[in-house]
């Protein structure tokens, strides 16, 4: 699967059903294996791509539960995204 296919999928947190956005980056390790997905930060949308730090929410690859036809299901602690 290519990143261009992955970036068209919505990332959904199965803990609360929240749509986290679509991947804007994929972090690889030294062996070129996926280490994490990056989705836009809280501001979301296209504006997150232009933030100076270009960082979004980093979701470790071991939190990815399933990649389907239309969505990527992840399991992430809900408090992490609520700013707690």
C-alpha cells in the first residue's frame, strides 16, 4: 500500500469513535518500516499543514488496529487528544 492511498483514509479512534483526520505524514525508522502516523493537530484541516512546527498528532504504529478500504482504525487514549 502506498502513502498516497493511506492519506486518503480517515483515521478513527476506536476508543470514542472520534475522527482524528487524514494522515499528513508517515514516520519511518532506519529500516524504512512504519513507526507512526501523523494526523493534523487540534486545529485540523488544511491549516494544520501550514503551522510553523508542522507537527500534528503522532500515533504510534502499534496503535493502528486495522487499515480498511476507507478508514484506519487506531486505539489511542482519549485523554491524549483532549489536552489532559
